[in-house]
C-alpha cells in the first residue's frame, strides 16, 4: 500500500519487483494530489524501452512492458509533480533470465600452442548468481565453435593444445540457473605464435680492412610465425653499448665501415610478428684486418657427359676472400634458371643441377668467380648422349629409268657421339609398307638400283648411333624414268611481214631444251573468231622462221609455236593478232596551202593533194588555224573534208591568221603541211573608177604663161 506523504498528493513505493523473462511486467501505482499531478516514468542508466506502455487515471498510473528480457532489468523512476511540488519513487525490477555477455574479454600471453584469456563479469546477471563460465574456440577457416571448458569458475583460463601458426577466435558465456547467456567474442582472429628462438651458430668470413661478412643458422623454432628479418648488433671492444648495424632478410650480411685493427663483438636476433628473440652472440671477437685473396677455381674435369633423361650435377669448388660472387653463362649468354636447370651456390662451391637432361642442355658453360681481389673463370663442356637428329639436306641427285641416286648431309646434332651408319628405305606410292634398301650405309649417299621404270617412289633415310636411331627424313615422290623433260616455250614470237596472202613469223629458241636437244618446232594458227587451232607444218620446222601462205585476205589471225625434243612437245607461245592485208603507211603532207579570199570574219583556204597517199586512199583533210599572236593550233573543221578547199569562219577582223592542212588515210594522219603566209581578216579593197569632166577657174594670165599664148582674161574648160 502507499501512504499519504502529503495532504496535496500521495505515491506508492515498491522496493523490488521480480519477473520471469518473456512475461509481462506491470507496475500499478496509486497517486493522489490536488491539483491533479503530472506523471513521468523513466529508467536510470538508459532510455525507457520502446515496448513500455503507460496509463494515467485520476488516482493511479500503470507501466506495462510485455515480453520482458534481461535488458529490461534496472531501476525505474516514477516522478509526480504539481504546483505544490514534486516527489519521486524508485522501483527495482529484476528480470529473471540468462546473463548478458561478459565484459572486457582480452587475449593475453599468446604462446605457440596456447593462449591465456581473461574477462569480467556481465553487467546483467539475469537475476541469479552466475555459477560458472563456458569457454569456446573456433579456427578461422571453420564456422562452428567448439567447447574448451564448460564449467570455468574463474575469470581467467589457459587454452592449450592449439595448432601452431593457426588463427583462432575465442568466446566466453556466463551461466546461471536459467542457462547460458550471451557470448563475448574476440573481434580479430588471434594467431597462435610467439617470439622466435635465437638464431643458430654465427660464423665470420671475408674479413677485410673495413668490413666483415657474417652468416648464421636459422632458429630452431620461429615461434609459430614467419621470421621477417634478422637484426645484427655490434659492440666495439672496450665499450659497453650495443648498436644496430644491419637488418637482413637472409642468413648473412656484410658489415661495412669498420675501423682497421679494432676488435668487435657481434650478436644476431630473429624477429617475427610477435617480437624479437633473445640475441645470439658470436663467441669470439672479430679483428678487422685485410685477408683478401683472389678467387681460385679448383676444377678436376672440364667435360661432363650424361645420358638423355638422367640428371646431371656439375660441382665447381672455389675459394677467395672476400666471398666471391658467381655468374654462370651458357654459350655466351647468362644461364637462365628453369624448373629443370638450377644453380646452387654456397661459400665454397657452386653447382648446376640439370634434371632430365636433353640435347638442349648441350653446350659450353662458363663460370666466373669475382671478388674485390680479382676474377677467375673456367669453361665446361656438357655433352648429352642420345639418339641423333634427322639427316639434313636430303635430295635426289640423279634419276634414271632403273635407278635413283640420293645424297644427304649428317645431322646437325649427332647425339653426343659418332654416327655409326645410316638406314635407307623405299616404298612405291601404291604401297604403305617401307622396304629396307640398306641398314649399313656408311657414307652420306647411295645409288638405289633395280627400280621399275615409270613407277613413283618415296625414299627416306635415318641416322644411327649407339644410343638409337633418329627420326626418318622423307623425300618428295620420284618417278623412275629418264631425266629428260619437255622443252620450255619459245620466246619473242613476232610477225616480221604481212600482206593479204603471205605472213612471215619468227621466234627465239626455247630457254630450256629439257635435257635433250630440240628436234624442231610446230606452228599452228587460228582465225581470231575461232577456237580451233590448225597445224601449219607437215614436218618439224628446224629454223626459227616460218612463211604462212594459207590465209584469207581481211581475216585476223593468231599464231602459236612450240618446241619438241625426244621426250615430247613443250609449252606453246602465242603471237599478237595480225590482219591479212597489204601494208600501207600514212600519206605525205598536202602542199601549196594558200588563202584565196578574205572578209572581215572569214577566209577561203585552198591546197593541193599530197604527193603520196601511203598506199591507201585519202579519206579526208583536217585544217588548223593560228593567229599571229597565238601559240596553239585550233581545228577549223570538226569532221574531215573531202574537197581541196574550205571556208574558215568566226575570224576576228584585223587579226592575221595562218593555216595548215593534214591528210588522212586508213593508216592515220599525215604530217602537217607548210603553213600559208599570214593573212589579215578584212573586207577586200578595190581601185577607184576614172573621174568625169572637171572645170577649173584659172586666171588668164597664168594660163597664157603655161600655154605660150597671149594672156586673155577668160575662162577655159579643160578636158
């Protein structure tokens, strides 16, 4: 019940309310006040749940939360107020549920096979005492957690038996009487590793006047994480301070900048992602002094041989100070390392290891060893024994009706040893079976007899050594026959003369007689409109000239010639088309060109016929003009004229013109005539007619003087 605190208003107060998870929480409080107070519900430490519902009546207020969970646990505050003042009441609500997640989960002291984890109690215990904790782990590659400990009673646990170098997730769950609560899980995966052990034995080499080379062995254990580098520190004798002088990712380093004659101590530490190992100390101090020596190669043999398919190891010992660098070459080029060919160089030697040796490994290998004191080199010949390569340049040297002579060259690769013999086989094109001609051929040629004339054969040859037989190299098909061929076509056929009844053709001999002298030539002809060729000669023509008389005037003919030897008739050579007609030429130029009449815009030109018509009737004349100031000649008539005169119109008055004439026949246009003299385009001018009677009034005295008569003063009429 709620007691009346003041006369103006009242409030109920409950100290603790417990409720099971998933049920409904109801807080009903009676209130009283005058005037009627205002009501406000809140929760300490956080906002009021969105699922909370409140109701207010004149005498009470209700807070209701359905389906409560552990997050609804806490202190709820009811505040009522009016003009007289305000009053608050506190109600502790405890939801009976599993705990919330533990807090402050940390991974501590990671080892190569174990880790320590710690945590703090959950903020919400679920309304019941936490009895214990459950610890679980999960590998990064897996999706399911496995139990490590199901009843841990402390807030600290060591997880053992982890796989070194693997990544893990860990989580912890609190347990009360209602069950396991929410899990606290590591955010990032944890790699199970630790700092590495110290490096192994440290050795010194190549001490010079200002440097020393150190090398060391790997640590016995890398701590479960890859070693990223090695830190080398040095301390001068008589000093107590170590300083870092080098960081190396390999198992060796060169320390430069030392003082000659001084002694130094060195130590090496290994570093991985977890940290730095304990240092490993070089037991004896290093005295800096010059001990350099030129490299020396101690090679017992310069020739190495191996059977194909076997492995070959070439070991070259050397020495020198400081430590030399090694370079391998093959046939003058830097040796390329592959999955088969590897170079392994140590302090005292360098090795080439060739797996499954083949002929491509044959060659001259050169090793060059260099340091600051000098250089040394050596050449090594590598030979691989196997069956030889194919013979080269396999050709048919001679062919006859019953034998064939073959010739070839030795293989470019002999297989590492001497060729013992060659194997020669044959087969005709009608068979698929090869027959052995000889399996003991010592030379690179053979003459194969007893062949069937006219049969086509294939031949092949292979080389043999003590390791086997090479692949065969095969020839082109060869026909067993005499080596003659038909001659090639004659050259440069031409017509030297032609008329309506006779055409004479000539040609040059064939460039090749086919191996047998040319017996003669055949000549054929055809009308250009026909497709049938007719032979003109009855017997072989031995000269390079032929006179054709069986032709018809006006037709166009084509001719062809081909040679013949003992083997047969060769290819043909055709001439250009030629017409059966008497020859003629262009006419000579017209003569005596002159202008016979002129006006202000026209002139009439006349001329005489050419002295020669070229053997063909004159078909017309062409007239050209040019003015005095002009350079080009222009046509007067568009079409040839047949008369010996023409009228040139369209002239310009006052301009002077000259004209020339061409004659034309079936052969073409003649040369131009000699131009006529320049003539001006103007209308013709005529002499005046005689005058009529003329009357003169003359003084009589003057007339008497010139006539010798007395000077009458009179008018005379003169006729």
